[in-house]
C-alpha cells in the first residue's frame, strides 16, 4: 500500500506538467524561439521590422520577470508591425500576448488573441504559425480539463504542420499521450508517446527524446512491461549524462530504481535512487529531494534497515516543513508512524499518525477546492459555448436571408441579359435576311449573264461568300462598334473617355487579327502542311502566353511538301483556335499540349490538364462543338472530344494520296 501511494503522489513523469500548458506555451508553441528570431530578420522586407523582432525577443525575456511589462512590449510590437506593415510581426504580437494572458489566468483574452493570430497566419500562408497557435489553444483546453476540445485542436495542429516540422509534431503527440494517460487509456497513451519519441529521434532533438523516453517508460511500467520501461529509462539516463542534464538523469535514475525495487533487486534499486538523490541535491529543488528521500525511507523499511530509513525520513520531514508542502508532510508522517510502530515506539507512532491525519485532511480540502473551481470553470465554459452557438444560429439565419435576396437579384439580372441577347439576335437575323434577299435579286437579274461561266465561278463564289460573311459578321460588327464608341468618345469627358478608348483599341486589334487570318487563308503560297503547322503554332503560343498557360508542341521531325487546300487550312486552324479559346474560358487549366501527327492523314491532338468536361451535359458548349465538328466533316475529316483527366480534342484530316505516300516513304 505504501509503494502505491508513493507512486501516486511523488512519481514525477517529467513531461506531464512541462508540456501540459507551460511547456508548449513557452518552449515550442511560439513560432520563433528567442534564439531563432534573427532568421526572421532575413524574411522581413522592411528595415523597421528589425525593431519589431528585437521587441518580441525582449518581451520573451521579460515574461520571466514581469508579465504586465511583457504584454506592453508585445502590444507595442504589434502597433509598429501594423504601421510598417509587417503581417508576421502582427501575428506574433497577438500570439505572444495570448501566451502572457494564459499565464495570467485570463483565458478568454488569451483565446481571442490566438484566434486573431490564426487569422493573420492563414492570410499570409504561414502554416507553422497557425499550427503553433492551435497547440496553444489545445493546451488551454487541456489545462482547464476539457480534454475533448484539447484533442480536437491537437489533431488540427498535426494536420496544419508540415511533415518537416518535427519538434512541434512531437509536442502535439506527447500532449495527446498526456490526455489519454489522464483518462486511463494507457495503450493509446503509449502509442502517442511512441510517436513523439520517433519524431524526436528523426529531428535529433535529444532533450525531447530523453523526456519522451521517460514518459513512454512510465506508461510501459504501468502496463507491466518492465523490460521495455527499463531500456527506455536507461537510454534517457544516457542522454542526460551526455547532455549533462541533471534533471533528466535524476528522473530516469529514480524510475530505474523503482523498477529494480519492484522486481526484487533492492541493491540495484538503492544504487540508482541514491545516485538520483545526488543529482537532486545538486539541482537544489527541495520538493524533488524530499520525494526521493521518502522513497528511500520506504524501501529501507521494506529491507529492515530501520535506522537508515529514519535518517531518510527525518531529512524529508525537515525539507517538507521548509517548503510548507502538505502533501509531502502527510506522506512523511504516515511513513514515520509506520517506522515507529515497527520499532515498538507506540506512543510516538500515535503522534505521527495524528499529524498524518491532520495534513492529509488539509490536502483533501485543497483538492475539494480545486475540484469545485474546475466545476465552476466548466459551467462557465458551457455557458459561453451556449451563447456562441446561439450567435452562430442567428448568423446562419441572416446569411440564408441574404442568400435568398441575392438569388432573386441574380435571376432578375439574368432575365434582363437574356432579353437583350434575344433582341440583338433577332435584329441581326433580320439584317442578314435582308442582305440575302438583296443578293438573291441581283443574282436573278444577272443569271443569264453567268450561266456559261457557272462551273468556273462556283469555287470563287463560295470563297467570296465566305469572305463576305466573315467581313460582315466579324469585321463589320467590330467596325460598327468602333463607330459607336467613337461617337461616345466625343461626348465623354477626359476621365470617362479612357475605358472607351481602350475598348476601341481592343476592337481595332481584333479587326487586324481577323484581317490577317483572312489574308493568310486566301494566299495560295501558304497551301502547305508546313505553313499550316508553323502558323497555328505561332498563334497558339502567343495566345496561351497572353493568358498565362504553359504549353508544349510536338511536331514531326520531317515534314514533306504536302499540299492543303485553302478550305482545309482555314477549317483546321479555326477549330484549333476555337479549342484554345474554350480551354482558356472554361477549363481552368494551367498547361496545354498540342501534338501534330502525320500518317495517311493529319492528326492534331490538343490536351489540357483542366477540370475536364461532362459529355452528358454539353448544352453549355453544344453550338460551338457542333460547329467545329461540321467544319472538320466538311473537309472529309473528323472531330472528337473526351473529358477524362482533363480534356482531349482530336482532329483528323485526310491528305492527298501522293503527298501522304511521300511522307510514308
């Protein structure tokens, strides 16, 4: 029974108090430790940011002296960062202020500062800073006993950190182990402690590794895996010896001794714990010294060394009185009572028993006060959560009302736009019919004059009609737009005329491009496959560069003199051009590949890495795709499109037999 009480009250698993709240807040949760702040100077763009970094470093040092002064320094650093502006400095100012508020016990203020810092880190893309704030928030919840919320934010921090952020990931896993250990789920605690140890090994962080091994060993000891626990404690002791970390050696040796005592090896146990006592004396922490002395006194009694046990317990009693620790006094008096009873000093045993009862009642009352305070804190937290939930519900209702209103506005605007489009198309159709009607009358009047030349003129007439349609539909429309914009330009002031002038310039540029295409399609000097590929490649590269898309072309190494008709060249080029316009407009792509393949026919494959196309829902692109397909079929070719892993368009066009054979040879 004595040994169990000793383990419950005095077994120091170092990382439990260190990482739960204070450790993460002051050692790891700050995105930049004091020694690393100089690297931030290299990242800052403004010279004034150096002052901010110095203030933050000074504030960290001031935290151990005066929390109010540290808070004032962080506020000043935040104000200067806002004036520069220096977003990282602003975020750190709020984050470090949150740490100070937590130390002051002002948890609501601490939470608000962390949330503000997270918002800034999110906007500037600093995932490490966001993860550190999530660790801070998780510690707040864990410290206040809300383990569910604490675990949520630990997991959120783990998802936010990059895989290379090993020290902070190790802290998150270690603190999750603390929570599961407190909940009595020791296997899960062992799993998370083991992850923390693995990460500490990868990052070569010997300090975290040693403390993690002590935690993991303690869990394995609870699970009666003493051999594993002993190996882990011994490794931690070796690390502490190498680092000259007396505290790590003290705790590791204390644990090693307890395992030896537990397994019936008192000689090794006394040797280990006495060495731990030596390190505790060098460190000079009375509480730790007294705890080890009580352990030595208990085990000395078990071995029948009553005089030695009395020396240990008397010294422990003196230290416990000096630091006014009711817990230590209660335990020491209980052990002294047992010792006096074994020595048959019944009267003195009774005195010590009464002292034990007095101090154990005091400890119990303190624990009751703590429990009452925790219940009150949880109640206040629940009330806060309820108020927040009600506010969120109100916000959601307002948001839904705004969305409904916006939907009606969009429907109204869409209706107006649709009506305008219908009127425009109707007017255009009427004018086109009038033009065709006039042209038909002229044709009838001169029909008898051209009958003899009909065969020779059919091809020319077709070309003329095509050019006329393009001139009317594209260039005529553009020139009309320029005319109307020019009239508007005359009536507008200087400030308002600039957008109109820019529209005139853009429209005129499109007219020039269209004229160049028409001239190129009419010029018989370019009726070769080589000229088609060169022209299409030049204009495709220019178009994709203007819209910021990467592009790659694949063309045959050797292109023989293959003849194409003007109609073939024009239709193939226009389909390629329309495909690239669709990619820029609809595909959300970043890269386009265009391959020209020669065999018995010409094949052009255009592939983008965009969101693809749903072939069952082509209503949005229906007219354009049908037009491209008709163009290719009119020259004896084909047009296909697929939407797997982006969008792939394939064009084919037959080549003249002699030209194709030459290519094959």
